[in-house]
C-alpha cells in the first residue's frame, strides 16, 4: 500500500515540534520512495545517528512499506546556518 | 547464514518451503535468535569496515548502496579492510541485519563493530569531514593531517 505525504507529515508533526518540513516523493507517484528534510528543536543535543533513529522509529510503520527513505535532520540553528551558507555561495 | 553468496544460493535450492517453515522464519525475524545475533556480532567486528549492501561493490543493485561504496572508495579504504555483504543474495540476512542494527534500510555500515548509520549519514559525514576522521581514528586509512599541515607551513614560510 502506498504511503501518502499527508500521512507522513501527520506522523511527524504529531510526535515532535517541527520548524520546517519538506517531503519529497521521489518515486514518480508510486509512493515508495521519499526524501525528507526536517528541522526540529527536538534534535538539539542529539547525534545524527540518534536523530535518524528517532525518525526511523517514529515512521516505523511507513518506512516498512517503502522501498527507500532518505532523511536530513537539522536543529533550527543548524538549518539557519546552512541556509546562510547556501545564500552566500550563490 | 549470510556468509557468502554461494552458500545462500544452496540454501535456496534446499528450501522446501512448507508453510510451517515460513512462519517459523517470520517468527525468527521478529525475535532474532541468539545464534544469529552472535554471528552478526562477530561479523561486524571481523573487519575494520563492514558494509551490508544491495549487490556487490562492482555491481551495486541500488543507488544508495552505490553511493555508500563510492564514498568508501573515495576515501581509499583498502579492500582488505572492507567486507561487504550482499543482502539480496540472502533474504535471512536482509531481515536479520535490520533487526540487529535496529535500522530499517540498507545499506548499513559498521566501523570496528560500531554501527555508523545508513547512506544519508555516511554521505553527511563524508561532506562534513567526520568520515575521514572516523576512518583515520579507527586505523582504516592513514592520517594525512600531519603531512598536509606541514606542506601548508612550508608554503607559508617560503
């Protein structure tokens, strides 16, 4: 059964505070391949591995039904820095 | 289990697949047996770098596994320090490793028995420079730091 973006978004927002969330369906519509960019203060003080484990656990049921799942996790501060860097590079 | 492609294809031939076998396997997936757990434990420690992937380094069967192997090649991880396992050749391994690492996707990478992460983490660490440090600190690749900083100093002083 394909997962839809709304279901993913709900599952994430229900569990943690979200500053910014991008969900990209990379499956050309079959719903089995998603990439997310997630900015949350819940990641503060956590290693990347711990953050990914947190999201993996949060989306356990959905990920089990997908072929591929890719994530980028930032704290609000990290994301600001990243955007500043990207803006400077342009 | 999981060791080589050859043995697992033999297993496929031997498989008679009555439904009881299937259900006991499913049960085993949910509750990783101590035997499987200890085998995986020694497998991830047997080589400095262990990569569970789809396909082989020369023929990866998935873009994420390809990316993982490319990053390791980029860092010139010596072949004798790297062991890869093709999870597509061994369905039992494919499920077991997910439960063992508590990680839902493939590829998965271990350095000196420590779980590092999947493709996203590996690429992220590569970009930030953490991967190089990790590989250096674990004696997987030689440290370049000294020689490169020396070069810089020489250039600066000359």
